[in-house]
C-alpha cells in the first residue's frame, strides 16, 4: 500500500462535539497490539506517513490529530493535557477497541506518557520520541518575586490577547518561517520537502487557527513527568534525536532513568522529529521493541 493510499484511509470521529480526524492502515492482527501514533506541536497525522507506510506491514496502525491541530476541531479554548489524554484513551476504547501501543513525538510524547500512566487499561506500552514535559528537578527552588511573576503574566496576557497573538500567528505560519524552523530541527535536510511544509502550513490557514494558537499557549502546564513515571506500569521506549536544538537529550535521559526503571532507549543522529527525520532508524526500533518487550 502506498503512502497516498494510506492517507486516503482518513476518517472523522465526533467526540465531545469535536471533529477528530484519524488515519488507519494495515490489517487487524489479533496476535499483536495495534499502534497509535500521536504528532507533536503544529503537526498532524501527515507527519507519520513514512512510518505508517512501513509499520503497517507488521501492525494495524492508527494516527490521530489532537484537538487544536491538523484536520481536527480547533476550539478557541479548553486545551489541557487532560483533554488530550481523554481524547486518546477514548479513541482507543471506542474506535480501536483494544489496548494499543502509543507512540508520540514532542508534546504528543507527553500525551502518550500521560495516557499510559493514568489510563493503563488501554495502553500496552509507550514510545516517546523527544518527548517534552518538566521534572521537579528542573523547577527553580526559589519562587520568583511577586513583581517578576506579575510582569511575566502581564506580558503573556498581552502577547496572547486576540490582536497581538493574531500578528504573531501571521508571522509563524508563513511557509518561509516553517521551512527555516524545520531545517533547524532536522538533520536530514532533504526530508524538509515542500510537501512537509505544506502539511504544516495548511491547517494554519483555517479561520479558527489564530484563536486556537493563542489558546494553546495559555493552556495550563500538565502534570510533572516524574509524577507520571511514579504511576506508570507499562514498558517505555525512549527514542532521542540527539541533534535536537530544543532539548538536552542526555540530561533528559538521566532524569527518565532516575524515576523509572523499565526503559529501553536509543540515541539517534536526528533532530527533534526523529520519526520523520530518520524513519529508516525509527521504524525497525519500534517494531523490534514491540515484538521483544511488549509482546514478550
């Protein structure tokens, strides 16, 4: 099955009055768990096409657009890690119909971890690809002064109020800005194609996108990663793109291992999105880990 055919298998699910877009590929296999792929900030199911095309040979593969992104609804408020956790767990329960291995990049990785830790009945294992989220070790021990705290809130509210945030959004949604950013966070520059730029640009042209953009940045911070790891009872695969300019992968690896023992991890010559940057490395690692660890 070609990538184009995989894209054509997209469908829509109505959840809590939201429209949720998802993709399904591969055959139903009762002898192994299905895979659910979750994109990062600003991306969508399109970001997983290289992975779906190969992984569907071994698994029933699903990918989903989180609320606020891709082809899913983009409300002007109500975003939280709880919202995305509930979206993922309900999707597994009502659409996939059996527990899945969930894999996510960046904020999608955090959403997968949150789901695995708090809805374990629907998760067989979790894969985090440069997953984000804070640890208690990273939180300053000293509270900022009331003045600094109030100024920070003031600046945040001004920038993310409707008019200023609209202007910010008009800048960051430009194809030239998207292309430049992608080239900064990809090792394989040839992977930054016009199709990739278009896939990220297209959802930003929807009328609801500017208000959703502002609301996403006002969303409350989710539970700390160390707290989630204390609750986790599922195997965890960490895939790190070590050339990510946005995070120190070795430092984060140490923190994950400090709070959770059942981890397999691999360090890859890739950037913030290793699944699309170096799919030829990521796909076999996910496949082999599911066979050797999740299905063991």
